[in-house]
């Protein structure tokens, strides 16, 4: 028997597989396809204080081994998430869920977390300071050490639940940003969010996406993600969640060897809605193939 269990900020997960925010809705949608309780947990759709329609269409452009999206944090707002989405989720998911939140000011981040804090279902807050698809918020907070510190302090002041900061790869020094989060009191780091990308339509000779640029994700970014996870995991003492191009069980092992305690799966869910379920099912045989008896024991093993 192999051991898939990991401990993320004091909460034990049956396995390290976490569908990434924005690729799994609020969970109950996927419960129509399979029992989502097989997951370690999942990070629900990026939620803001007020409802957002998102960016104009088109929002998606295909790429070699990936895609570019500029959805723009479309969501019904925190109150509806609390009153409607989480109520639906409770009927199909009996584990703690990860709440992904975003904002356009410190007060928005703080208020959104404050309103969700009393939800018993929520185990962790994943605070997005890395969305490249919105103007005046998102990534602008994640490119400055002082700005991320301010966000961490603001959010930590209204919750006693673990706060995991989701970082952008679109920075000069990812380690400095991660260490700033740790110094400010963050309980974990998740990375990488999407790289900034663009496609141009040769027929119209114009950008494909209405937003012109968007978040580039998928298998093509996996080596960049592994490198950044490795750098950050070796620089901080708090847990790291690795993501970026993960599509199979072998990728999970590689991410964990780089230093990830848990692994998020994003774009693969959009290509194959059973991706996470299949990765979990395949993990034991892949672990045996590479002589891994316990996933906890390989975290950060690639020195």
C-alpha cells in the first residue's frame, strides 16, 4: 500500500490533488460527472466582494500545448457565493474547501475574507494577488513586496484560518515576493498563476482576445512552474502548493520533489473534466513505478 495523504497548513488531505480556481466552478457542477469527494480538496472560482461580469468576449485563445484566457474574474459576488453556491456545494462535498478570493483594494480583500470567515466549509483562504486579466487589481498587488505584505496583513486581521498567497510568475524575483508573504504572516504560498500571453489572428491581423492579452496556461508552462516552485520551496519554511501545466500523475510527483506539499490542476480540467479523478487513480501505480511509498516523504526531495 502506498500513502497518498499530505498535511496542508494543519489540515490532512486524503491526497494532494486540488483542482485550481477558475477551472472547477464551485464544485457541484463537477459532482454531476463523478464523486468529487475523491479530491484532496478544490479551490473554488475566484470570488470578489461585488459581482463581476468579467471581460468582453472573445476570452479564450488556443496555443500549442496550452491556452490563453482573459475571463476577468467573472463571479456572482461574495454574498451570493455564501448564500447560494456554498449551500449547493454542501450537498455534494463533505470536505473542507479552499476559498479563492481577489480584490481591487486592501479593503475589498479584507471584507471578502471577513464575510466568508464564518463558513464552516472553508478550510483555507487562497488569496489571489496574481490575476493578469483585470485592470487595477489582481496582479498589481503581486508584483511588489510591500503590496503583498499589506494584503497578507489585511486578510490575516479578519481570519484565523490558513491564508495561502497565490503568486504571479510575471515578476523579476519570485523568491522575494514569496519571502515577503512569509514575513507578513502568510501560512502558505501557491504558484504559479498564469504567464502573460497573447495571440494574433492572421486573417483579421488583430489580437484574438478582446482584452488583447491574457493568462497563458497548460502543459507548455510546466517547466517554468517546477523551477519557481523549487526556488520558493527552498527559500521559505511555509508550505507551497505547486501548479502550472500539471496534467498527469508523473507531474504531481515532479512538483512534490521540487517542494510542493500539494498540487493544483488547472487547464487539464478544461480539456478533460475527469483529469483530477484520473490523476488520483493513477498516482498509486506511478508511485510504485518510482519506488515512492509515501508522498509526504518526497516533498522537496530534489536537492
